[in-house]
């Protein structure tokens, strides 16, 4: 059973990552690649290293005239472009996995506050499902539009979920502190002075210390699960790594056996592994895994949970494929369990 | 006015950093280098790149028979070796700057809990002064034994100090969360599998999530300043950088103008700079500066302060020289203001 | 058709890389893992990140008592251990791919000169086939013992082969200069001071400027192909990369159309791609590809050919699987064409 | 004795490096900073990390109205801008150290071939002195215009000089092969896709395999010294390092004692150190040193010389200061011997 899929915005890091994953997918076939900036070029002109693969012979198209036998489209586009395109594509009958932030949460005001634009399609927002399969698997299966989570929210919510779902009554402070570290690919392919190699190598810095864009989706999920008015106090730091992310969450709470709680909640989730020591980001690089280390600090009555993902895979394109698998009735791990953790 | 000084444990990273700084110091002269493992060798045999400098012709000695005209000794030694040596050296009349953890806090039990050894010299502990010059300048001037702070405590306490000193009544939660990122040199020159280049490059990981050794000195200072029973909830993450450190502290507190508070408290401190944006670790690499960015997050009523240092300079050897300057009656910035911040 | 295979020396970088490749191989199954240092431990104890995979449940065994239904063994062992084990394993009927240098060339004296040991099995040396499939495909198919080439020789000989095979009469100087750059994983997992992360990051250095161990196999192949008494003047430099290798070869020769020659010779070789611009090592990282850029410099009458591989894949474990595919009658690209080139 | 100097083009990497070096120079004072793009801004607005230093209060000016008490100007400008400005500045009586390629060699045709522009000032070219102090010290002392060498030529010519000067009759092939590796800062601050951190980290690639711009100055010096019609076959590779350069040169020649030759030729040159093992680029990073390792390979009758510099210091701004010291009658090492080699 092979499903035809397409990618709009195929030449950024997440688009290229989707191409690579889908080339090895046993049940999906890339039959459409959209790129406004490279329209008309062959894929192997833009990415010469793909010359030996069938996809290299494809041509980048615009975003119109998508063949009707394509079942699902991945949107790896700017937020506002996605916001506009998604409703049109849904109307034409395509299933959509949107990797932007355009449909991740419901509160219209937050789009203005955190993203700086007015959301024009509240009725589409209503039907969008947040694509974190470890939490919303059943809803995703039935969805036509899945909003693929941001990388920081993926790492963070997977670190929080067992407590939010099964131990929320033990929480004693509504502010959850989250400090997350990200590789530079999380910021995309666009050139910036501070990401110029001589300046970024051997360097690190924190940015957007207040009001980062990923806050509303984290709070939306956290409060959907608990109804407790939780707040996420979020800090991101960029480190000199190409791909990789570690999120550390701090929850003031009463003591409980976190290790057991986490193992139980995640026991049937293939892509989650609970560790006895903190994860290394490189172990999960180039994989769809999330490695989690939960610990309770008695001195300060604080649960500290450390999670690691690859920001481009579980934090973006891998999770998008995981969502697409569910939406298309395929095995959830198809095309993803071949991405094996390693040491280097 | 030139003061003769010596270094015991001169072949680790902090020892070598001391050599480099002292070679350019206008008022200090290295006249003694101790290294048990390299005893009898010339410095230029161990560090051939120092051949062109006078120090290259020196010979590493043991820790006995230190010339009497040496005024001050830097100890860059393991904790327990320092604990034993410091009292003997003081008795012989040397001033001592100890870069280990052996004399940093007063609580004897904490040495057992956090360091795993019994402290044998409580009376020497009493006279030791904690060497954070921005806080304890006057005491350091008169001290014979200065315990040079750990790198994490330096970055963290400098980020906390203005609030602890001037706004402690605004603090509403006694637990202060601290998440600090360190370059790998902070772990020293000793070989470890996870620091082998192919495994550490492009990688990061958190370690010692509970009960890190630097907690007691941070809590000791915090509570000396406030008497409020503050607790430090501390997490360190190692990142693929040779030298550099960023500490982020989270204090639940009532609103105040942090920028103004920080500028005022630190206005006469040469090595502290208050920024309008978060610091980059590379800006302060190879310098004795601490760059600080304080911000108040109204959404969560939390003060977030980000500080950056070079873990080997302000976090170790540079601060040791700053302390020695004070102890020897020299200009506080001597030999250190020539280490200029940069971009790459 | 599934073939059972085993790995001896499974816990180094090349052993682990073999495990990862074989886990995704459509026609091979790992049924035996040997490791003297980890004998008796489960794979997931040594590599916890493999817990979710079947191989994680295997146990490391010694090098005796290998099941008889294993058809082929990969030896990822020290040179002298391989030299001793290979003959015994062949006698028991296993096919062997040896990743060490023990059987790569025929001249007994060179083992003494370059490796420092006396080769004890000249008759086994005679039947060993040098495992560079782009040159010796047909011989490899029939071999019972294949000596998998070193990483430097792989990159270098693939850069040289078209000239050696088809244009040797144009060569005007018998000394071929080769300057190759390698990522640090090429030196293995063993700890060394100069590979300690703080010293190796942002650093590079040349080593073994004369008489590197990979010279005899390069000269052996070069002269087998040309019978011209060619000499390889070889320099390796280690650069701060985990995996990756670029070899540049300089041949004084008469002018010819190198681009056309290379495209023609390699037109049916899946893993070789001829580029119009110099390759980036990252494009071929984690793949079995060799990217080659040949150019003729008229100013100096010199052919300059630049080739790039991943030292652990095409330079070691990937090529070992490519050889095993041929030896076992499988598709040459099986398990390897799923390793797709990329940008990051 | 303090000399007033200025920098035109002060906001690139070499301009900033000049600022840092000059701030610590005992006999020079920065009294003029020119930057067209930042004209009118205070230095500390562009480089906030310089706020604590006097230079931070300076304002960037244009390139006109330079005070007359400035004695010497450093030009860190694009080639063609330097070509135009240098004659005007000389006429006004300033001494000039030009860090561009505009005045490095004499052959007018080579400017067209290698730089793509027509040189308009052949008479100024005639008076320009090539600023490699280890070779042209006496000429530099008397020069009004010094053309500061490129980074590759500096490392390469210092590696070649003893043979060219004292053993040229032993050379048996007129083509000298040079393979040099450079950190990314050598390419400047301008943004390029392949230098975007996620793509450049853990990566390396060769570029400009034929006809690199630094060839004419290398051949000009080589032939000035030998009159032998030598040709430089030059290949540069960029590696993931911020600053650092290693050049390896290959000269076919008769045997001689290279170690002794090099030690003798360079015995009084402070910034040259002859090593018994190949240099590490990090040892000379942030210093004005050139470390050299010469070896004769008897197998191939080839002299192999490896040299290491910091491309921004000895390869640019440090050497510019060394030249300025000579031109202004100061100690050659002033402001530069405080830049001490190290390990990390």
C-alpha cells in the first residue's frame, strides 16, 4: 500500500529532512515537491547530492496544480503562508500536516501577541488537531489537518505529560520553569550574522527570554490536560550543534516515584525511552526518539525532567511523518524506526 | 613593584591559564611552579609552545622547598590535596589563593555530603575568605587564605547578588532555580570517554542533576547575604565549547526595575557589564568579564537573570589573579584588563 | 533470503556502525556479537540507546563458540588479533571481512616496516582479496577472505583509479602526492590527550608525516594496476569533525579530459558520484558514497582530484557490508542505498 | 613614545582584531576609526562588548578628514577600495599598511587574471614593499606603503623561505605543491549559505582548486628569492575552525638537514618556532607566531614542511602591527609578544 504525498516548501531544512525520510518510507512516495523560489528547477540542481535518487529527477513546482492523486501534503512554509494555504488545500480534499505555527493553538489573541498576525480562519483552527502522537494519537488518526508541534514544545510536553496526565494534583506551583537548549538548525536556513560560522562556533547564547512563540502551544496543551491555569516560564539557549535539543523542566510538586510513573505512561510508546541517566543529544540525533530522564529533588521539592530530541526529526519532520502515518492508516513507526540511535 | 608568586599544580588547564595571565602581569613574576607529575622537567618540555618565554626555562618542582621570597601561592590542586597543604603553607607565611573547593564554605557536614571527605581543618576554614571580589572585596584585601569560587558559583552569584543584597524582601519563593551551561574545560584535563572528541562534538548533556558540589557555596553566600533560608536548585549542562559558561537564574519575586538595580549595584565594578540583550559566551571568552542580562517576566512574576563568563578566567584563574591583586595591595584589574572581549 | 552474520569487536566505532547498518539490512541478520571486554553483558547495557531494538537483547560473547549457521564474520579487531583469528575462522568455514590492516597487501617486509609485526600467515595473505568493490568486484564475489581497505586508501584509490586504469601512460612523475584530512573517529574510541574535547575542538594537526601505515596498501594497488613503480607521498591531517574525510591527490601528467574519463569509468558505480565542484564532507557523512571532483591544472601540468567519504562508512563499515553483499551473492547496494546524502 | 594610528574598515574581522591588538600596544594609540557602513555610530554601539574600553567611546568616521597627527593607517578594505585610497593617503603623508591584495605583487597582468580588475597605479605598486618581516625586514623599515601578505602566503612562504634562500640549488622540480587548511574567519564576516553554522559545522570542503588569488604573491616572492621560475600548485580547504591555518608544502629536492637549516635561518626571528613534531593550529591561535615542522621524506625525495599560524593574527592583523612597528621605528615585537601560545 503506497500513498502519494507532497511537500510544499521543500528546500529548507525541514523540507529536505522530509525528503530524506520519505525516500526510505515503505508506504509513502513523494510525488510532488513545491518550492516557489526554485520553481522549474530539478531537485538535483538544487541538491546535487540527491542525483543518484529518483527524487533528484523531480522538478520543483509552485503551490497550485497539485495532482489529485496526492493524498497528503506536508507544509514546511512560513506561518502566514500556511495559514492561508491550509484551508484551500483541505477544501480540495488533501490531508494536511502543517509544520508551521499557524494552527497549533486555539486562542486567537495569542496569534497576535506571540506571532504578530491576525488569524483569519478560526473555524479551521477548530478542526485542527495538535500533532503530538504520544498524547493525541486517536484524534490524529481521524484528523484532516494536523498542526505539527514546534520543536521546543515537543521536547517539553513529552517531558511534562506523565505528570500532567497522572499526577497533576501533586503540583504545588502553577509556574513551570522550562529551560531548553537547541542546535542552530532550529532557526532554519536563513542567514544571520550571529549564525555565521566563525561567530557561532564555540559560542552559545540565550534569546527571546520572555514571550517566545512556543509558549502558547505549551500552555494550551498543559491546561487542556489539567485545567489548572499552568504557566510556562520558557527560556531557549542556542548552542553550537547542528541538530539536537535538550529541554529541562522544573515542577514544584509533592514527592512521587517519577521513574515508575514515566515508565508506565510511556511503556507502549516506541519513540519514548526512559533512561536511568540524563540523555545525550547526540544519541537521538537523526532519529525520531525522545529520551527522557525524570528525577525528584527532595532538597527543593522539585521534579526535574530532562528530555532530548533531534529538533529536525522528532521536533519537526520525523514527527510530521509519524502524524501522516496515523492519518493515512499506516503503521505509526513506518519509515521512522529505521532511524537508529547511536554514539557518534 | 613586582611580587614573586608560585603555582602548585601548574599543568592542568587552570594552572596553564595562570601561567599565561601572569606572564603578562605588570606586577607579578612567576618564580615557582610545582607539579608532582612533571617534577624535574622544564616547562618547555611539557608545554613546548612556551619555549620563547622566560617561563619555558623554569623547572617544575615538587611542593616542598618553596623559596621564601615567594609572597603568594596559587593552588590548582585536587580538593583534598589543597585541604592538607593550605594550612602548612599559611604557617610558613605564604598567602594562598586556593582554586579547589576545600575552603569555600563553612558547614563541615556539607564537605561530607557533597565532596565525600571529612574536613580536618575547621579552624582554617574559619579564616578562609570566599574570593568573589565584587562581593567581598574588603575582606579579601586582608585575607591570608582566599578560597577561589567555583565557576558555576561565580556566574550564578554575580547574577544573583544585586537582588540578594538590595531586593531580598521582594523574593517570594525560597527556591531559586539555576540552570547553567558549561564548556568542557570546566571538567579539567582528565580523559573521559564522553569527552572524547568524536563523542562530545555536536553533543550536549546534563549531568549531576541533584546535589552538585557547587551547591553549598552558592547557598552559603546566598544565605549570608539574606538570612532567608534560600535554596539553590542547580542543574549543569555541558555543551561542545572549549571555554565559556552561561548561568540562568530564576527567582520568583515582586516586580522591580531590575535593569536599574543591576546597573547601580555594579556601576563601579570593572569586570561586570550589564547588557540590554542576553550575552554571548564567546564575547567574554579569554577575558575576566562577567556579562549580565537581567529581565523581569511579568507573565510569571519571575526575575530571569542571564550571566556569562569564561569558566577558566573569571570562573577560575582570572578571578584568582584578581584576588591575588587585592591580597597583595595591587590594582584590582592589573594583568586582567588587557584581556579584551571580542566577537570571535 | 536472510543471511546470518556476526561481528567480532563490536563495541568500537566501526563495530557499532556495522550494527546500525545491519539492523536495516534487508538480507542480513546479526546473530552473533563478540567483544572480549564486554563478554557476558547485554548489548543494551553497553549501548543503552539500542534498548528498543532486537539487537539490544543480544549478549556479547567471546570469540570462540560461534554458531555454525553464521555465514560471514566481520572482524573489527586490532591488526594482530585479526591476523591470528582470520585463518582459524576460514578453516571453520566462515567467510571473513577483516576491517584491520592484517591482510591488505602482500609484501611481508612492509608489515614489519609499517606495522611493526611479523606476518605469520603468508599463505593466507595470498588468498586475501583487497575489498575495494569499485576495482575488484569480481574477485570479491569469489573471495572467502576480504581485507577491507583503510579509510585513507579508500578515498585515495577511488580518486586515483580512473587515471591508473585508463590513463597511466600520461603520468610523467612516479611520485603521487596525497594530502588527506580526516575526522577524529578515524582514530578510534581509545582516549588520547590530544583528542580530549577542549584540546581538539577548534584545532587541527598533521601527524605521521612520513611512513603512515596506509602507504603500502595504496602503493600495492597503484602498482598492481600500472606496473609503473609509483610512489605515494602521503600526509594525513586530523580536523575537528566527528566523521568525514577528504583526500586530495596530485599527479603530474599530460593533459586529458579528466571529467569525461571519470564519468565514464564510474558510470555504473552506484556509490561514486562525479561532481562539477569540490565535495563537502558533510554531504557524504553517514552514507556509503564517495564524491569525486577531478580537475586538470594547466599552469602546473598537474591533475588534482578531490574525493570525499565518511571514514566510518565507505571508509570502513559501509564498505565492509558492500563487500559482504558481494561475497554472499546479494545486491551490492543492499542496506546501503538507504543512507542518503544530505546538507546537514 | 606613543604613535597615533588609524584603521579604515574597522568593523570586519581583521579590523576588530587590529583594535584588540592596538588597545594593548605600549606605543600606539588608536585615534581614528573609519567605517563607511557605521559612520557616525559609537564603537560601543557596534561592538557593545567594548564598552569598558576607551575605544568604545570613539565614533566611526568616513575615510576623509583624517587628523593630520595620525602617522600610520591600516587599511582593512576591499582590494579595489584600497587600490584607490592608498595613493591619496600616501600623498597626504600617512604611512600605510594595506591588508588587501591591491599592492602585493608587481605583475599588472596578474591583477586582471587573478583579481579581475585593472591596476591603475603601477608607479605606486613599484614603491610598495611586501610585508613579510622575516624576509623583508630592512625594506619594510624604510617603506611608506607596506602590502600586508595574505594569510595563505604568510604560512606558505615562511614554510618555504629557508629552502628558497639557502638551498635553492637542491630543488629538482620547479612545481611546489601547497595544500593549506584554513579556519572560516579567513573568508571574512560576509554571510554565505555554506558558512551558515548548521552547514559548516562538522564539515569541510576544498574550494578554488585552480587559480586562487594568493598564487601570484607566492610565486612573486619565490622567484624573487630564487630566480628559478618556480610554480606554486595551491589548494585551499576550509575546515570548521574559527581561526587557524596549516599550510603543507611539498618540494622535490635533494637531501639536506632541514631541521638544522630551518633553525639556523630562523634563530633570531621571535615569531618563528621550529618544532620537532607537527604543530597544532590551536597552539598559535590568538598569537603572532608561526610554528614550523620541516621533514625530509627519503622514500620520495621530497621535503615536506608544515607551518601553522592564526590567519587573523600572523596571517593579517598581527603581522600588520609587526610591519607598523618596523615602519615607525618601534620594537618589532611590541604589542605582539603578549599574545602567548597555549593549549586551549
